[in-house]
């Protein structure tokens, strides 16, 4: 059973790495595609277009940035990563149910 638990742990770590690296790549890719209007420059720290004041920060509106920003959200906490607690609970529950079901009629 502990061998199965370690495999489950490796799977969860791989899942977390895929989400983390995917988010970083998408944010950097979106920043390289961002186009700002006249008088605005892309601010990579805030991930917005800025004209030098903190009041006028707007999102880039070109299709490349909008699509990668959407995908980043779907990969992040409002998407796949938001399902992580449910995936962990279901995996551990199935693991324990499998252990109890395979015992047959044996005594503990």
C-alpha cells in the first residue's frame, strides 16, 4: 500500500510541476505578444499596459494576449489547479477502498 502511496505522491508532484511551468510559460508568452495603445507601454510586473501613472493601467486588447491570459486562468486556480483538492481526495479514497476490497475475507 505504501508503494501505491509513493506513486500517488509522484503523480501529484508531477501534476503540480506541469501546472507551475505551464502558468509561467503562458504568462511570459502573453507578455511577449502584448500590444498596448498609443502612449502606453507593457508593464511585465503588473501584466498591464501603463502610461506611467498607477491610475491608468489597462489590459492589452490584442487577441494573442487575451487568449493566453484566458488559458493562464484556466490552468490556474479558476481552472485545473482548482480541482487539485478534489483529485487528491478522490485518489486517496480510491486507494484505501481498493486496499479494503482486495483483502477478500481475510482477517486483519
